């Protein structure tokens, strides 16, 4: 008797054009640390509050600890954590976290991108690939993305991929030193019958999307 697969859709490798997504790799520790340290001013306003200094939180050792934690969650079926590469170079992460199965079959979408490659559509392409994977092989029905009202680019990214705004979450998360309001967006599997990648492909050429 063959045991059923308990956590469908993982591990996985996704790719289209210059963008590739794959599970976090041990050998990316130094590259991840360099990206996160160089992008502090770009990333910090959207990151959870921490008493630990930014530099200490983004050492290669910190990456290895984070990778072990995310790998364990992926094995448990509660997370789909992807590294993003653009033209072969590490450029960010997209994660579907807090995955719940059963009657809900949902997860929370989070992502960040290297500012050096932002504004070219790479982040939205990566998110589109993960959405299609989540609704396809991973078997989810709903993805939720909670975004601060001040983060216009992130709102535009999910809106262009078909996410619908469902409400305001007051003082929802402790981000960058204070409790911050968030706008709640969601995408359902049936919202895009042809998929998120097909919607991304329909966007006007040259239009900034992330």
C-alpha cells in the first residue's frame, strides 16, 4: 500500500522567463545576507518589529537558522517557502505561510524583492507563479495578502494579479516599531480560471508592476 502524500505541492521548482523559484538553499546564506543588509532602507518599513539589530538579524548564520525553521514548516505542510532568482541571481523570497488544510485550504502570502531588480515585473511574475502553484499542485483555495496602507506598490502588485480588497485590519501587526493597520486582500482559486500567470502575461508591455 502506498501512503498518501500528506503535503501536496512541496518541494517544488517554478520558472518562467528570467524568474526561477525553488526551496531555500544552504549555499545562499552569504548572498541572502548581503541582499538584506544592502536593502535595509527598502525593506525595514515593512518588517516585523524586533529588539535585535538589523545587521545581527541578517547574518549568514541567521539565514541558516531561518532556513531550517522554514524547511521544518514546509515538511509539516504549513508553509511553501520559495527563494526567488532573477537571471540566476538570488533576488528575494515568496512564501505562502500559515497554511491550513481541511475545509479552509488557505494560506497567507508574503514576499520581498531586491530593489536592484524592482520595477521590472519580476516580483509580480514570481507571485503569479506561486499563486498558480498554490491553487494547482498545492491544492489551496484561498490566498490572503495583508498590506500596509502606505505600501502602494505592493497593493498595486496584488490588485493587478486579481486580488480583491476585503477590509481594513486595525493595528493588526507590530511592524517597524508600532502596531500598524493593514489592508486585507484575497484571491480565490476560481477568481482566475486561466491562472495568475496568464493574467500577468496580459499586462501591457513596459508597464511597471512591482
